[in-house]
């Protein structure tokens, strides 16, 4: 069969293994370059949005305020979801009838709760996700903070 004979004679082209190796090397090189470019671009990402550092909102104006009272290990209002835009600021004020510690997960803000004295955490929400705002001694989830 002439077709089969042709195929057999064409197969072992002597320069092909070397070409194939070069092609694989070129593809690998491009892949490494692309990966490096992606990683570098990510490292230079200017987010989060400009503004005061997350820790330094202090008593200044914020985009959103949440106030919670704790009495007899019960939070008022009850646990709810609070949604805010990433890059916006929020102040959470808690007044507890018992000594406790307030903790905002994800953004890691803490405040010591002294009985009857309002305590606040105020920060810029620069990380997207769902974060619990809780008390450590009474073990209450006060707010589920959704940042998107
Ligand atoms: Cu905690």
C-alpha cells in the first residue's frame, strides 16, 4: 500500500525531536513569564481604596454606625447581617452590663467592654467577606458583617 509506505518514511524526520524540545522550552518560558507578570501585578495592586488607615478612624465620621446593647447575655437588637461596601467605614458601639471583650473578626478590631460604658470600634472595611462581630466572654455573635 503506497500510503502506508509514505507514512513510514515521513515519520522519523531527524530535526523534529529538537524542534519539539525547543517548542516545549519556549512554551514553558512564556508560561513562567506570564505567571511572573500576574504575580507582580497582584503585588502592586493599589487596593484598598485610599483613605485613612483602617485603624485610625477614631471618633471621626463614618459611613455606617451600629449600636448594640447587651443585658443578661442577650444582645439588642438581635444578631443581624450588616452589609457594607468594601472601602467604607463603620463604627460599632456596644454597651454591655458585664465586663467583656468585643472582637471584630477579619479586620481584627477589639475593644474592652466595661459594664455600662459604651465602647466602640471604628474602621475602614478593607477586606471583603463575612465576618462575625462577637463578644468573647459572653460568647455572643452580635453582627455578621458582610463586606462586598
Ligand atoms: Cu473573636
